[in-house]
């Protein structure tokens, strides 16, 4: 039976883990309703042991993120023969990331104004400490690290990216010694990628435990109460994933978006269960390379950058939440304030780290700019976990879409691989075993 399960594709295995976790979570919640005495079993033994497996799984993913970004970006940069290429790669990636995020937030504001999720909702005082968001000038000043080892230890992605680019450029300009260092990093890169495929072994079980705990611990009562807000965010996320990305891919890349959406499914499931773009990055990179045919330089630059600065799903939540809170407090936002929201949510999404719940913290940046009380965020806390899972899946789909478009325009996309439904499928099955 286990052998049969293992022969399934990676997405099927993860999906099975997700679905069975969901069902199991519902079953134990149901049993607890009928027999409240069982709560001590779930809360005392089951959920804590599942939490251990969940932490093992997410730590294993996070363990490879910093080395993967560092090493693959060094390889990507030193293999660029022309340094000008780096400028064009960076320029296109950043421009597209900003465009997709601005579209996401605009879409969110439009949908929220049609649905009016905050009308008739009563304010509640749920404590939330609004002072946690870093200041923008701090984010900019910290782009360059004073100690790369500290950045690696703390997983400071933007600092690692900038250090890796400079280091890669130095290697490419160092002649013979540079070639030796480059070959070391290329070999190291292969080894790290192998490590990623090994870690995927435990993914279905990790996902099962996460889903069980999330379903058991979720406040479904809160979802009912804030149904309009929840539904508006979920609907806009779906709209963005199913319309904006396909339009961008067709328009700018002349590629079939269905292929991208199908091939990226395992990464979406990873993102959904871990609620972390950063933890999903190893999977996003593997799939982009081995299934979509995105070239090495582009995937190693554009994807880590995207996992750090491109958060369309997060911007959508922030847009809907702003309208929701304004309506709840009876505040009419002016056109200038809407434009401020678009700008601030785009900047906030750049500053949002790819880990669970940070989007909600960064929402304070947006709210304070339009004079709305950040304490109101407390009301959204209870239902944010599930929305976080959904928006993270959108965030990484955006990263893959932009990376594919940039790769095509930079001429390093393997289009035969992209169009071949079977390409890289072995990575999803036999390679994982
Ligand atoms: N969890 C999101 C991510 O990792 C960030 C957020 O919206 O909180 O992409």
C-alpha cells in the first residue's frame, strides 16, 4: 500500500495528505462536539505530537532556504557572461512584480467596494499590538548587510540576495581562481537540490499533520461571523490566480497559462499548507527549473526575489481588510486615500517576509497611512490562518508566472520543456523516492 502511495506523483501525494488531514481534523472536531471528554486526548497528546511533525517538516524546508538562495544565486550570477544581463533581469523582474501587485490590490479594492464586507459589522475590541511593523527607511537601509554570516543565520533574504549577486559578480571577474570557485559552487548547488528532493519525502505526512491541526484549531465561528470579509478575500484571490496571471502570461510571455498552473500544483499545495512562501521556495525553484524549463540564471534570481518582495495575495488581503475596517468604522475613503492604499500595500507587500501571518502585521503600515485604527486588525486574527494559506498559494504562483515571463524574454526558457506535459514528471515520482 505504501509502495503504491509512493508511486503517485508528488502533487497527488501532497493532495492526499492535505485531504486526509482535513477529513481527520473534521472527524476529531466532530467527536469532541459529541464527547467533550475527548478534548484532553486531542489537546494533550494528538495535536502536540502533530505539532512536532509539523515543525520538523517546516524546519527541514527552511533549513535549505538560505543555502539554496545563496548558492544558486551565486551560480546564476557568475554564469551570466554579460553583467548588463543582470540589470535587465533585475529590471524586468521588479517591474513585473510591481505590476502584478498593483493589479492585485486594485482588484481587491474594486471587489471589496462591490461586496461591502464591512457594512453592518459591529466593532469588537480584540487586543492587537500595532507597533510591530518595521519602518520603510529601516527596510531600505538594511538592504546591504554588515555581516553576511549573520544574514544567513537570520534568513535575511534581501541581504542574502544582494550579497550573492555581488559575490557572483566578483567570481565572474576573477579569471582562473574565479572559475575554480564557480565550479565549487555549481557542484554544491547540485548537492543542495538533491537535499530538497530528499526532504520532499516527508511532505505528504507533514502536510497531513498541519491540516489536521489547522482544522482542529480554526475558529469556524469566526469565519461565519466575518463571512463577507472571508469570502471577498477568497474570491479576489481566486480571480487574481485564475485571470490576472493567465492574462500576464499570455500577453507578455505568449505561453499557455494552463500548463503553468498545472505544473506548479505541488508548490501551491506546499504554500497552502505551510503558509510560507520562503519555506516553499525550494519546491518552487525545483518545479520552475525541472517542469517549466525556466533557465538557471532567471530561476535563481527571480524566484528568491519574488518569495521576498512579491506578495500579491497579501496585498489582496490588505486591500479588502482596509475597506472592511473603513466600512466598519463608518469612514468614507477618498480617491487619494485609495491611491495611498494601492501604493502602501504594494510597499508593504515588498516588506512582508514570506512567513506565516506577517501580512497582517504589515497591514498596520497601510491602515495608519489612511488614519484607520490598527487595533481593528485584532478582529481579523481568528480567521487569518486559513486566508494566509490561500494567499501564500497565490503569492508563489505570482512568483512562478513572473519568472517564466522573464525567462522567456531573456531567452533562457526551455519552451519544449514548458510545453511538454511529461517533462520533469519523474522529478515528482521516482526522483522523490
Ligand atoms: N504567509 C505569506 C507568505 O509567506 C505572507 C503573509 O501574507 O503573511 O507569502
